C-alpha cells in the first residue's frame, strides 16, 4: 500500500509549451506556481491552477527558481541562460551574472544554512553541480558520471539542513550533503527526463517521468509505490506543500500537449519500517561525514570525509567530537558579534563559514536561538538581523597583558618564517596565552575584513596575498584593544 491519495485539481491549457515550472512557498503559506514557456512568457498561477499574473520573459532562460536570494524579504528570479547563472531582483535588476564553462540545465534555490538568504544550486551540461552561497561563493562543486536531468534542494533527513538531490538521465539519483559529500544512491528505473521530490513530515518520495505519459512515484528505498497517468509526455515538474507539517503536497506537471496539470497528493499512511531505517542510515552517514577529519591525524595528508581511512598512510580518520563543532560555532558567533551589535544573518553566515573547520554543518538561526535561550549570548532576532544587547564579562583566564602581547608578537613572527599558517594550539604552548583569546582575535580580524584567510580546526591560514608583517601588526593591535 502506498498510503497516497492522488487527485487532479486542475488541467490548464497553455498557448505555448511550458518547459520549466517552479513552486514557491511564501512565508504567509500561500503558493505560487511559476511557468516558463516557448511563447516568451513567465506566468504565475495559484495552487488551484488560476492564472494570477503574466509577463514577457525570454525563452532563453532554461530553468527557473524563485527565492529570497538577498535575504531582504523580497523574492528574486533565478535562472540559467546558456553558460550563465542569473539572479534578477524584484525590481528587475540583475544582481548575479556568473559565467560558467558549460550550459545550465537545471537550478534550485532555497535557504540551506538558516541565514534567511537562499543558496543557489545549478546543474551543468558537462555533468557538474555547483552550490553557491548567497554571496556567490561556491560552497562545493562536484561532477557526476552521466548527464543530469534535474537538481533539487530538499531536507531529506528532516534536520533543518537541506540536502542536494541530483537526478541523472540514466535513472540514478544521488543525495549529497550541503557540503557536497555523498550520502546515498538510488536507481529509479532506466530513464529520468523529469524529476521531483514530494516532501512530507516523515516521508520523502520521488516522482520521475520518461518519454511516456506515466509518472512513477518511488519511496526512499527505491520501491515504486504509485503511478500517475498524464495526458501526454511530461516536460517539467515541480512540487510544494501548503505548510511545513502538512500531509498534503502539490504536484504541477507540464506536458507536451500544451497543458499544465495540478495534482494534490495526500499522505494518508505512515512511512514503512524500511523507509524509516533508510532515513536513519542517511542521517547517521551524514553525522559521521561531518565529524570525520579532513586531514589525517597520523601523516597530515589531506583526506575526504567520504573515506574512512587515509589514502596516503592507511590510518583511520579521526572523528571530531560533536561538542567541539558546536563550541567553535558559539565561539565564532560570540567573537563576530562583539564587534557588531547589529548584523544581518547573511553577513554573519559569510564570516562564520571562514572561521569553522570544514566540513561543518549548522543552521545559523537555530544556533543563535539556542545561544539566546541558554544565555550564552544576550540579544534577539529582529527579522533577518541579530541584535546583541549586552556583552558578557570575559573570564580572567583570557585576560592578557602587555608582556604577553610582546611575547605573542615575537613567537608569531618566528612561526611565520617556518610556515604560512598559524597553529593556535602551538601558539598557546609557546606563549602560555589561552587559545580562546588567540582564536577570538583572529576571528574578529576575519570578520572585520582586516585580514583574509580560513580556519582549519586550530590552524589559521592567511590568504596567499597577505602581507605577514601587516597581519602580525593588526593582530597585536586588536589584542591591545581587547586588553585595554
């Protein structure tokens, strides 16, 4: 038994063939269905199939997504035009224009990390997938073996962190973390030309279509559980839900006979034991990946968290304790906001990504809410802005005097002659100064844009263009300001 009730709500004729559709769930729970057609029109429908607006739009745009990419409470249109990713804001101004090496074939946009600004994922004709942060920085890029039919951002593991779902034309579907690491692979038939994800509270289902009028519905274990008969071969699909905990989902399908069909899919049963086990396995795999070291603790060689042992020396990869990651996140948020009593979540996220060991999973809004609740930080969320209202007194253990500062300056200059990075743990051992204040100072310099670089655990790596004497001078200047 599939536990699904499927009924057609509307079948709407279109003047031209619709080649891309997208369902946008607004914060007020209203649903908008966007369609692009070969008549150079962008049309907007409600969930019942009623047309609400239409505007001229180039059919050179091969895919469409709609989301608040700028984190300002206004929707933007995301599209792929040839070898470009475009984002057009609500005023019609182009805010993204990214050139790529291959044509864009699919795209999606949703808030992955809880900063209220949507990330953008694109799939390219050369089998490459790229996930961009809202500041146009590529979070990851990954190649698959076969041509891509579609790419989605979806919370498969129901932990408020979205996964990247890639459907290949050969029927293979891959689920990746938002850091680009492999979680699970499914084979859904022999061919996928159109693809969609149906997301219920405890159940994730996939809808596939090929060159026949029959759509197939699959569970997370790769079992076909239902079919939907369309009037003709499907050209594009999209899904949405009325609200986050609903047992009803919308499915919108465009077909070759110039029609848009609107379906209502009701989840009337429960996820099977097998489905629940699969989701638990995916969640467990994800947790291990995010805790596994990205450098071998034995030989120091770079490694991928997808491997269980070092390829260079064969040693098992170390696992980072979960509390350490959460500690890093809270420390970084505390340090960054000490210089910004008001900061937009998207700006805080941009800085936070530089300060955390990679890969690191987090939801910024959820982390801030937990810190406020536990009184680790005083402040509140005002829409998409965090407002800090009071600063905790620093512990005596992290106070630092002028003698210590001079000692740090000498030690740091000597270390930078040996290597182009700063090992915070080594600095602590050689100077006696608590690593907390050393990390905090480096995080502040990153946040202020005074220095550029990244953290890998306890190691800070300045960018290649960094003037080391300038870097040391600014670090000492900040230490004196904190001691003052």
